[in-house]
C-alpha cells in the first residue's frame, strides 16, 4: 500500500485461519479451519483508548480507520507512527501533535449492535444532523449486478472457515462497470469498515464515486461510517435497521439491501440508481 512519507508503520499481519481437529455427529475425527481472533489494544500517545477484537489481517489500517471514524485524530498527517506488536497485543500510535480533546470525546460511549459489539465515542449521532451527502453520482443496475457477482466469486476466508464479515469498496469506472479497490474480512463488520476507511485515508481517496458493500446489517453505525467517508452507496446482502434507514434519509445516502444475484431492494435515495431498459 502507498503510505504518506511521514508515517512509520509496521506490517504485522498474522495468520488468519487456523487448522483444528473436531468430531462430527458420527464421532469421526476431522480437520477443519476456523478464523483467528485476537485482542488489539490501541494506545494513542501512550494513552490506552480501546481494545478491539480482530482477525488481524490489516491491523495498521484498522487502527488508522478507527481513529479516523472516532475523530480521535483530525488528519492522517498528524500521525508519526503506528506500530503493532502481537507479543503484547498492542498498537502504539504516536502523533506529531494532538489537537483533539480525547477526554471530551471518550466521556460519551455508545455500544453498538456490531458483531463483537462496536463502540462509538462522542456525539456522532448528533453530528449526523449537520451532514448531507450531495446529490449524485449515479449507479447503473448492471453495475450493481456486476459488483454482487464480484463479491460472490472473490476468494474469501468465509468460504474456508466462516465466522467472519466482509466489507469491500468499489469504484465506478463508467460504462456500467465497477472496479474493486479494497476487500477486508474481520470478526466484526465494524472492524472491516474501519480498516477500509484507514486504507482510503492513506490513499487520500475521496468517497464520492465509490460504492461500499458489506455482508452485515446496515445499522446506524454502518451508515455513520459510510457518511463519514463520503460514500453515497451502501449495499448489503443482509437487511437494514430502522435507525440505519432514518440516518440514511437524513444524510441522503442510498441504501440497497438483500443484494443477491440480480435481486436488490432500494431503501433510500433511489434516484441515484439507473434501471436497465425493460427491467
């Protein structure tokens, strides 16, 4: 991945799948695979912030995206280094300067419905009232079908072991086509989306022409993270919660759920979707 020259960053990915022996219903010994799960405690300028349970596929990106989405760091240029050490299950983040009132932000904590229970600090819910995504861009029905098929055939940890969620971000390339930019799996969808957010921050990538896909529910937390990244399209093969829909309506985010094969359901801002002739 391309990194800003100021950031010193470890590359501490760990084995994601582990082989174990099990007994089946007939008492037969078998070998199967399960995903890993590790605690990762984030320290921001030597101050403990949170412990995340993670698969460990992209821990540095996860840390960066978490700090971004929780507004604990204002700019990627504020960060001097991110060093992940799995011997101590810790991630040490050092900044050039700290302009964020961490005490004020962490004084209010919301445990979300994310797998493994995600966390939101500060008044993120209230802040959503100040954000509204601009109208456009548009996404062709054919591109949606292509995107869903790309996820279906992608080589995943889930196919090997299950028990994980996946998030992916695509870029519209025109001519009713899309291109996969990032694909991340983790034990919780909130971790996967934070990891992608971190990668986008590192690449200084705008979300305006992107499409975000997740295998998990479109909850309020997922909508907030999508809006923070400036992404107008949020898709899932799962469902939508009422609060997720209400926030999408307030922020002008297009929500598509039950995406499978050629099927999808649009819950908000359908004007961005261009239907095929004769569909």
